[in-house]
């Protein structure tokens, strides 16, 4: 039987016009143990049946021998779960969840280049992984985070990732903005281009290599297109493509 936890919401901050960061504390444990990249499943009072109530969210914070966790959640139009989280949850509220679960995790030995491709809050597991690598000085090869969103106001954790480029060896941060008008890359403190995330890896990794793996996290359409590009167009082995779907 899974263990369910009641967590107290201790902080909420807006990260973008449609995205919030939620910090929770779990009084029942001194440390909530999980692997970087895993998720929990929340039981929200938004329906009578389990499938109506349960929603899974990646842990955005790194494992830290702590009973505090962070989640990065986007409000979806018509989404009962996120409407509840945004409209009814405040500091002092309680959230109930089980976990951790999921196999989309940081490898125990990073013996390959990691290309992390994500859109929106799909960045959450990668933020956990990168913070874990940095905090524990984990040996690694090249790390390339490719983040996509519509406009600059939707770039999540940008100050943190810009700073991480200076302090984490072999880390590269790239951003694709699909609907930003009159994009001037010189005005941004990070590598940026107009369009979608696919153009970055199609150009940078066009020649297949055996020493690289692609980690994909986001909405199904993005992940499906990336798998098609990497496997069918570029010829990468399926074992080099690891995916996590949102929605």
C-alpha cells in the first residue's frame, strides 16, 4: 500500500503570469527521500472518483535530506486541479499526496552527454537534476538544457539557470520562444532563438553519436515530435531517448 502524506503549504510565489511555485513541508517525516526527476501524486478534492481527483506533479527541488519540497505548476484553462491549486490553496493549506514515483531520474553514473529538452513546467524534473548535480558536485559530462515557451515572460527559473552556467562546468542553457515578437537575442542574458525547441537539437546534434542521451519532458505533442525527429530523421537509437509526458 502506498504511503500518503499530508503536507502544509509554507510558501507560494508567482514564477510567470500563469505559473506558480509551491513549497510544502511534511510534518510526519524528517526527510522525504526521492530521486531527482521523480514526481508525487496529489489527491485533490475536485471530484468523486480517483481518476478525477489524482494529479501528478514533478518535484522541482533537489533531494536534500529535508521534509520540504517545491512544485512548479502552470494554471490550465478549464483545468479543475490547477484552478483549485491557484484559487483555493494558500499558505497554511494542506495538500495530500503519495509517492515518490517515476523512473525519469538522474542516472547514477553520468557517463554520457545529457540533452534535456522541455517546455513549460516540464523543466521541473531537470531543475531538480541540475541542482542535485551542482550541490553534490556529481561528476558529469556536458549538460544542455533546451527550454521552450511562447514568450519571454514565460521563461521559468531563468535567473537560476543563467547563474548556473557560471558555476556548473559544462552546463549550457538554451531557450526557444515561439511567439515572442521582434526577438532581439542581444537583449537576453541567455542563448535564445525564435521558434520551437526542436530547431536547437536538430542543428546541434544532427550527426548521431553514441555518447549522448536525450531526456524529453513536456506535453505529448512536443515529446512525440522530438522522438520522431531523433529516431526517424536523425537515426538515434531508441535507448538514447528517455521521455516523460505531461498530459
